[in-house]
C-alpha cells in the first residue's frame, strides 16, 4: 500500500532528523498534488490529463550559512530517502563555500498547525455530463482543475505544519458569435451541481447583453464601475511587491509614496492580509505562522509584509510573510453600495467586468495600464446600452482608489486563484466592486 | 549525458497498452540559482526534478497522465490512467486524431559546449560578488543585484511507432540590476536578467557583458534619476534589440500562435487579431519585415532538433517582405487547420502537455548600421531594455515601457530621458517599420518567462533581432 502524502512527508522528516549532524539546523517544506485537468473549447474536451507530483524543499543551516535544495519525490520511500541524502550531501558541500549570511534568521518556535479538508469531488464523468447537458449549445472555453493539494513544513526546532485540502476550480468563458465574451468561475471545496448551473445561468444572461450593438468609445475620462474580478487584477498588481518590506525599502514598490506618507488613498480603502479563514496554509514557505495584517487603513499605509530575511536586513519585526513578501489572502473592506444599485449609481459610464494584462507605466507613481476584457458595457442613465470593445486605461492608483473613488460595494466576492504555474495555487482575494468618478482611457 | 536512456527504453518496451499510439516524454532537469544582493550572497538555491508524461491515443482521442514514479509499475499505472481518461472523455472530445501522423524519427540534440565544465559554485559567487562590489558608493543607489541561473535539461521522447528523440541542453541566465532612488522617484537599470539567456557554457556570461558591467549599469541608473521625463507626442522610434525582443514576442509571436487562432486559449492567454484566412494574404508589416522561426542558431534559447511532440524543426519564414505566410502551429494545429506551420509544440516540463508555443522567433537583419539608423531620424527617440509590457487579449492594442530613453534630433543622439513608454496597435505598428539594422546591430536574446496555457506553463523562448526604426509612434513619459 502506498504511503499517504502526510506519511511520505513524515518518513522524510524522520530520515532527515536521523541524518542531521551536531550544529546543523534544517527547514523542510513539502508540496504535493493529484490534479485532474480538463480543458474545454467549444464546450468539448480539447485536452485532458492527470498529474501526480510531489516535491520537498530542504534548507540546511550550519555555522551561520544556509542553502536550499528542492527535489522531486517519486513515492518510492527508499528512492526518496536517497534523494534526501543526495540533497543533504550537496548542501553540506555548498555551505563551506559561502560567507556567513548576515541576514540569516530562523523562526525557532515549535509551532504546530494541522488543517485537513477532505470533501469528495465529483467524478470527471459527472462534470462532463453536466457541461454537455447545460452548455452544449454554448461556445464555452476554459478549464476544470480539481484534486487534493498538500503543503507541509517542519523544522529542526520542532515546528510542524500540515495543510491538506481537496478543491476544484472551474474557470470558463462563454463567447458570443460576435467575438465578445463573458467570464465565469465556480471554485471551492464542495462541488454542488446546482451552484454550477446557477453560475452558468448568470453568465448566459450576460451573454445576451453582449449581442446588443457595440458601442465605440474614444480615449478620454469616463465614469466607471469596476466589478470584483476587475479589482482583483488591480489588487494583483499591488501584490507584485507593493506591500513588500524589501521593495518598500529599496525603491521597488509601487506603494512607496503611500507608505512614506507622501500620498494617500481614499479613506474608503482598507486592505488587509486576512489569512485566518482563507484557503491558504496557516504557515509561510519560510516556516513562520502567517498573521492577519492591516496593510492599509482608511487610505494610509500601515503594516508591510516582512519576511525573516527582510526583518534582519532592515531591522524590522518579521510577521509571517512568505520569502517573496506577497499577500496570499488579500482582503479589501466592503463599502455601502448595494449590488442592486450599481447601474443606477453609475448612471452613465462603463461597467467593467474584468481587466487584463496590467503593468506599470510609472511604478513609483503607482501609475498602471491595462485593458478591459470580457463583458464591458456602456451604461446610459442606468441602462446597459451595449458591449464596448477592448479599451486601454492608463491611470494612477491614487486616482482610481484615491480622489476618484466614489463607493465600494457592500457585497464582496471571494476569488480563488486559478493559477497553475508549476502547481495549483492556494491564494485568494476577497474584494468589493468599485465605483470611480473618472478613469482615463488612452487607446 | 542520457544516463537514463537504457532503463527508460527497457521500461517503455515492457509497457502494455491497448492504445493505437502511446508515448513517453521523460524530463530530468536541474537548476542552480545564485545571487549577490547589496554585497551579500543570497542563499544558493538548487532544484532537481524528474518525471514523465504518458500520452495515449484511443479511437482518435488523446489523454495524458504525468508521474514522477518512473518504476515499471509506476509508468504502467500512469499509462492505464491515461487510457481510462481517453475512454472517459471520448464522447465529449473536440478532436478526432485517428488519421494524424505519428513521428518515428530517432535523433539526439545537444547544446553547444554542453559537456564543457562551468566554473564551480565558489568561483561563480566570486564573480557575482566582484560585480556587486563594483557598484559605486552613493546614497542614491539603494539596491543592486548580480545573479546567475544555470539550468540543465535532458529530455527523452519515445513512442510506440519507434521514435526516440533525445535533447540535452544547458541554459545560462546572467544578470545585473541597479536601482537608484531619491526618496520620491526611483529608476532601475539592468543587464540581462529576464531579457537575456542562451544555450551553451561560460562563453554566455562573456557574451552577455556581465563582467565589468556594474559601474556602467549603476551610472545609468543615476543618470535616469536625474533625467527629465520622456516628452509626449509622435516621434520616430528606434528600438534596440533588448526591446525589439519584447515587441516581437507580444505583437508577432503571440498573435501567430495557431492554438489561439483556433480558440483554445480564449479563456486565459487570449485570442488573436489574425485569422486563419490571413495566412498567405495579410500584409502584416512593411516590405522591410522578415520574420523567421529559426531553431538553427545554436546558442539561442529555443534551438532544438525536434519539438516535444516529435516533429523535426527547421528554419521557416513566417513573414517575408511584410507578407504573412505561416502560423506558429505544431503538428496538431496543422492537422486541425490544414495550414503549414512549424515545429513549436512545446511543454515546460514533464507535468504539462505540449501546446503551440513560441520558440526562436527572429527578425532577419537589414542593411543599415546603427549610425545610419540614427542619422536617418529627424525627431525621434531611442529606447532600450524592456521594463513594462501590456497588450490586449487579441494581441493588438499594446503599451510597452523601457528602462532607458535617449532623444534623437536631426540625426544625432541627444539627452537621456526617463520613463520612456510608447503605445500602438500591432496591425498598424509593423507597417510603420521604416528601417532595419544590419548584422552589426543584431543580437541573440531570449527570456525564460513566457507564460501561457491551461494548466499554466512557462517556457524559454529565443528572440534575435537587429535594431529597428518605426515612424511616428505615440511616445510618452511617466508622472514623476
């Protein structure tokens, strides 16, 4: 009988502890998944497969020096233990070649964390039958990704964390014959066919609006509503070093003027890293317990994400951030705008469902550019007039979420990461929509 | 090299399958990442990864299973998983591949200087530390880093038709970056990093120019901090190769990917403003535009003999004298579309299936020296080194930004400007190509970070280009 992922991790840990020499310290990370991937195009299966993968990440510390090795695990206990010994050997050969690391900082607490969420997923045949029944006449394109994900962490100081969750993420678009499209997603840990059908119905409703005659806009300044999925793209840009202690200390953060007090956002804006209750592991890749943090409070920069290394380098207190100091569960506090009132409050302007491909045109000024994508509508006097083809915006965060921010919605969406680079990601964001008085379109 | 071959061959031969065709793609790769930041060596990072993807075709329907368990039973189990899945999806499958040809070639491809030993880790760190230490002392220089990534990949493709295709490749990614800040504004200048990588040995570090570069990179970061913003308006735009690569990548490479045109990527990476009917018809750019898929430049990142589906790779013109000729479509896309394509079906590793990707996508050199290119511009701007990229999902409306700008007036290079950005529309932009640099301006570059696909994949792509001039482009600066 094959070992479970947790048994596999514990066997490795046992081997590592037995092999450790006096003076050596370690951290051992573990990551595994069994994934079912089904790609759709034209509501048919374009590509399907299963992926079984596991890896360990060993950091060896000795005499003030450290190095890391990641290695793939094959599931054969003897072979995996040999790979662990090989990694240990390489790291032991490496450490003497290094200078003492002045920023080496280890969390020496013996924390314990255990999270196990094991709901059953549907058989892929059930998902396929549902798509066939409910979407056969639609031009549906996207991916269904599902299966268990495991993350583990242990240290020579006695810390031990285990996170195991079964989840699914069905991310799809419906295309109108005119090329316009609406995006939808159904993700979580407990599959409910009725909930999927309801999401599909809502997307289908929006699709009808996409058939209206298109509206051509010229570059200029427009009143706009940004739906939570569009806000997620903006939030994603801020996660790209915005809150990082290292980036803030070295001129590489888009929020450096906010955190220096030279600029501020609207008092409506309060952003936190809300790890508790999220789908992310309760521990960081560095082996610290994550913390809930208030990053922006009523428009002013407050806490930043501080890894152990940054703490040592910039003389700050570490607060459980990952080594790359990016939020894993970003939460923007809700406002008071009722969902039912969005079109009426927008009046005349753009209803933007999604944004796409954002990047900075001037990073220190938090000026970013990007494009509308999926179901962007022109609204006049609270009525949808028709879809707007792709438009580019170029504006600063201090405008969009600063002086031009009029309201945030009272309802928020929990958006689970669809990213599958290397492995299925566990990040999420919890965001309201935003009504802005003016947004600059340039192309 | 190819130490696993005999065992893989033996285990593949022992697999039992009811599929009409099945294949195994084994990938073994290692990575070593070194960096010295602000004169402190960062913890070295190593990676060892190995696994295989088994793909089956049953009644014209394909499915895959990927596993790191390379034992006989592990491979057999994965094969059977793929078979079960192929049967499960049969009724829902978009494609019937019953008549698609199956490769049967046998060939080995090895990177140049693959077996040449590289300097040891201590020497590499010493080199990076020396560069880091060469950054001058100046309070405004707040961050700098010298780095070197080394990746070795061995891949073996075997199939039931008798194909055996092996690749052994080594990739180096040297880089240097410096950030200058005055507390309000910050400006960065870099060499290499995401804009440079090649196949081969230590000669790549010399070709990159990393050794001895720190002083100049730091000086340029400081120059940018003091420079005025790029003025707004229409100007002739001279793009150097380390921005041309991004321009080629986003507004020629992605729109020509056949799987986008066929709709596979519409939910994620996007579609294309190019239609299947445009091939052979569309005037994509001016007569000066010659674009090739070229796997024959040995040091370029995506030079290979066969792609990951086993199709033999050869140099092909995608665009000749501005006319669009063929897409970036591998064997499957060619089968689906009926168009001639190239060997660009690629996967990032053993755990992802091949899809249409860019590989080496180059612009052929023209006839003008850099001095002639500059001399031919009355009012213009030179931009180099990409730092920002954004383009719509049909790969048409773009806005790109560079680290370094220099105005050109009356045929002469003038002052440095910061935050050089420009925007345009792909369908028009290449028709504004007015001059192409000669071989003396031609550089072989590439990036390790091209993302696409569901599930997501990042692959290495090569771009070689001369410097090029575009007429009357909308340029602008930043807010600072």
